[in-house]
């Protein structure tokens, strides 16, 4: 009989059944299989080596043959002759030598000792390595090509990934490989190129470019691209929006475009109508302009006159022509708006703001096919300041204040593609990124600097015959 007050022990409850966990069985690989795998890899490497590195293999083969047949004197003579030939090639055709020898050797060096060496840790840490069934998959480097200023690493993507994964990791890739920036170029399905600049080719300012003998309104030379090629700005058949903070170089873009048009202005096949609310940027060359305005009332008058002439031309072209060819009777008209936000957001008169916005919207939506174009510049790209951004097919982003403004100007995803306009050095006015209607990839450029002396000389030579009136009609 149990004692009263004794401790009562609760019955032991059964342990609930645990779920079954399936694990991958560990099977020891026979040594013969491992040895066969190594032999297969070595054989594949040796077979593919002549195709991957034909010049290197040929050099070793010829050197071995010279040693085999002629012993060491033959090998020394061969390499001596090769050194003399290389020196003569370098002195006689330095550009060809740099293309075929120097840059190829640099590409091989950077492929082996920069990209392949750091490829796995950089991609794993940046989150670009994929795992499946306890195996890690990495994008594969297909080729490295070096140009004068950049490395281009062609990459095969892992199935199931997309270029967007790399576009969102451009900062990590640039820092990982010690480059100032990184841009992603899409070549095709599972095929991209990573562009890593080695130096800044746009660090030095560009002087005003020579006035072209035969201006091309759809390809005006206004500056230089990062790869060293000319930056050609299209005006005929499009509209261009230039955005940047004060001192970023908007005037360089505007004046370089006007300078490239000078001969067409002189012969009457093109006109520039200028609106300059600040009275500082365009006033220097007012004699070059067919119409000029520097306050709200006169600016609206110029814009509405442009709309009227555009619509008259469209009525004459209706049913007869679908495109415009500049002539003295129907010249190409470029409406230049410096600080367009003054008319669309900052002017105290609400009626002026409304009329200006309506006129700009009409010009940008209907003027391309009849020879009217708008080149507008602004500092603040926010929608409440300028809600007509989408009516400008071509856009230029100079130095900006905030990262979010890059996508406002150049479109969604431009910053992920390497267009870091908010990181441009303040000491580099005129440097920016361009996104053209025909290509979504932003291109880094620098506009030439047109000084006050250059503008005065332009006005003295071309102003007297090109100006129909000095004020707005």
C-alpha cells in the first residue's frame, strides 16, 4: 500500500515518431575511375590546346623542331631572328604590332592572372554562383579581349540565370577585379560580355571640334566616346533631352551641336531657335539664331510659332511626303531650350507654364517627321518638374545628384547597366552617359568644350548671314 503524500511519478509518454530523412548515399569511387578521369581531362586539354592557343603551340613546336634538328645553335638562331623581326615590325608598323602582339599578350596575361585566378571567389561572394544538388555551378569564361582602354570578358551563363543577375552586381564585379566600373553587354542567349575599363580615356578635356565641311544632321560630331570613337549626336528626326546639375557641362553639349551645324545654318537649310531664360548660356551667340527669347512671354511666343509652322508644313506634306529633307524653303528647325524647367515648373504665371508645356508636347510628339527637333536641357529630372521625358527618344545624363535620377533620365535599369552618372567626378564637365533610341545600352561620352572665344568667332563668321531677326517674332 502506497504511502500517503509520496511523490507521484507521471507516466512516461512515448516519443513521437520522427520524419524520415533521405540522404544521398556515399559511394567510394574506384581508383581506376579517378585515374581514367584524369587521363581523359589531360587528353582533352592537349587536343584542344592548338585550337585555343594556336600561336603559342606553333612557337613551341617550331622551337622544338629547331632544337631537335639543329641543336642549341639552331634554337638560338631561330629566336634571334624572331626577335629582330619583331623589333622591325614594332618600329615599322606600331599600330599593327600593338593589335596583334601587345594586346593579345596582355589579354592572355589578364585572362590567366586576373580573371581566371579570382573568378570563383568573386562570383561566389557576389552571389553569382548557383548550387544544385550539392554541386556548385559557375558561369564560364569563354574569352578575354583587350582593347586600348578596356578588357572584354565573354561569359557563358549557367542555365536558368539571366544577364539581369550580372547587371545588379556590376559594383561587386568592378571592385572584385580592381576595375573602375563594369558594364554588361548582352550578345545572345546565355552569352554576355563584361566590360572592365582599365583607364579613363575621357579624363582630359576636349577642345572645340573643327567645323565640319559637310554637316550631317543625323550624325553631328559633338565629342568622343569612351572607346575613342567620335560621339555623333543625331538631331534630325529625333528629340534630345540633356540633364545634369549646374556645372556638369550641358552648355558643352548644346554648343557643340550648334557648332557642328554652322554650315547648314549659313546656307539656310537649318535654323536654330533659342530660348535662354538664364540670359547667360545662349546670349553669347544670339546672332546665330533665327529666333531668340529670354523671358516667359517671348519664350511661349517662340514655341507657339514653331508649333504653327510645324503644323503648316505637316498640312502641306499630308498625302505627299512621309519624311523631311532640309531645303532653304523647308529648313530643319532646332528648338534649343536651356533650363526647360523654368517654363514647365518654375515660372510664376500658371498660364505661361501650361502654354509652354502644351507647345513642347506638340513639338516633341509631331515634329520629327516634318523637320522640327527639340534639344532641351534641365537640372532636375523629377516628374513633377518635367513630365515630358518620355517624349524625348534620345537622352544624355551628365553628372546628377542622386542615383535614382539616372533611371529617370536614361530609363529603367540604366544604372544597373553601368550608367553611374551620379558618380561622375565634378572635375569632369561634359562627361556623361548617352542612351539612344536605337540602343538601350548606355554609352559613356564626353562633349567638347566650346569656349566664349570660340562662340564669338562663330558669331563673327556665321552670324551676320544666318540671323533673320534677333528677337522672338
